[in-house]
C-alpha cells in the first residue's frame, strides 16, 4: 500500500469522529509530545474537539515545547469532565499498558482506539492504526499527515515536531534517519526553528543530581560476557536522595555502548519491591527485542525497555543470560551489517 493511501485512510478515520483524546506513553518524551501537539493543531484546524491528555505531567525541562499548555495530565488532577466518548489516539505508543490510567478511556474491544506509531512490532489485536517502523519518529508521521492534508504549519508546531525528530533520531544519527527526515527538518527550520537553541534545550536543563547519579552508577559499573555487555544499577532511594526523576537519567545508558567491545548496555532501576525496570541499548546488528518481548517489553531493536517482575538481584541473574543470547559475532559489525 502506498504511503499516500495510508495517510488517506488515517485521515478518513480521524475525520469520521468529532471528539478525540490524544495521548502518549508514560513519561512523555519530545517525540510523543511533538506528535501530540502537531496532530492537535491539525485536528483543531479541521474543527475537531481535541484534548491532549497523558498519565504523567510534562517534565519541567520539556515544557518549553508547549507554550499554550495544551498538554494536560491525570497526574495534575485534571478534571475528568469532557473525557467521555472520545476516540483515543495513541501516539508514539502501541502498547496500551504503557498508557497508565489513560487505558480506562479505551473500549475493551479497542473500537475507539487509533494508534500512530513507529516502534518495531505491534499487537495483532489492534483494529485501527498507522504504523511505520521505518520512520525515525512519530513526529515525522504527523508532519507527513499535515502535508497530506495541506495545512500550513505554525512556528510553535514546527518547533515541537522538530524536537521529536531530533530526539528520536539522536540528532540525525540513528539508523531510521531517512533522506526525507532531513528534508522535513529543513522545512521546519524555515519556520524559524533554531537548531542550536533546540539542541541545547533538549540536551541540557537537567538538575545537578544527574552528575551525582552518574557517579553512583559508574561506581557500580559491571562488565560481563567478555566486556560485550555493560550494566549498572540505580535504586529509587538513590534517586530520592539525589532529588532526581527518571527523566533526569535520560540518555545516560547510551554511554555504555561507546567502547568498541561493548554491544549491549543495560540500566537496571529498582522501582519498587519485586519490580525492576531495565533500559536497554545496543549497537548496529544487535537486536534486543527477543530479550524483552517475553516480559511484555518493547521499543526499537537498538533501544527498548522492559519491567521484570523480580527484585533487582534476581532480575539481574535471570535477565543477563537472556540478553547474552542477543550478542552477535564481532564480524557482524562490518560495514554491510551496520
Ligand atoms: Mn518515538
């Protein structure tokens, strides 16, 4: 099916309803937020009643993306009035379990659910979705939908979409970065987006606790499987002491795969008794999804996450051998494979 046909179908689906709720995964990131703000603009411009509602509030350092404060959250005691009878559009997320309490607005048969996402893999019981795992960000999908409809962007929407693209392509470095990605970014810059200001805004603004967290993490750094796996652990109590949030550790796990021998990096975080969250990163041909899927985790081949229903020690013991199976022969890192 051609891309235009997919956008035509998606637009037809969205136009068929008047009341929509745009949501994204818990701990919204720039791609989820950018996609929400872009689609919200498109829907409102088309006369629709659009509400952006997430489980979690927008992290303070990302609030600059939403100057009009369109993004609401259940966390900030948002009044539930007006949430009923809406078609729920899940952006940058195909897993209803990652929506937190927003899931309660979705009908059991998912008939009022539309998914727009670019993650790898999608549950088979979805009726209505727009999925393209070859695209580097959901913001690009929303951009292309806006272009399909023929609506002029605004500087604020251009900025939000640009942030999503930059974040999810790792500043145009990751594998899913297409020639079209650069063309879209170029077009967004024409609306006055300042790439240097955006890069600084997205990569800084963290509390100093991020540095102390690194100190603790690296003190406990472990390497296994002939230095092909690197991992470290942080607890909820550490984070409380350092006065930091999960978002404040964003990207730290990426550092683990910088050395030439390391193929897989893991950040284990103790959330509560009997629950260990793992953020995973890998290089090139190393596909991590087979390790996380049995636990209900997901994401991208080289960047994903999972919650393991065990205390930290047992989680590490059980999960490391599973992750080890994802390692590949070093020869797979030749230029063709990567
Ligand atoms: Mn994304």
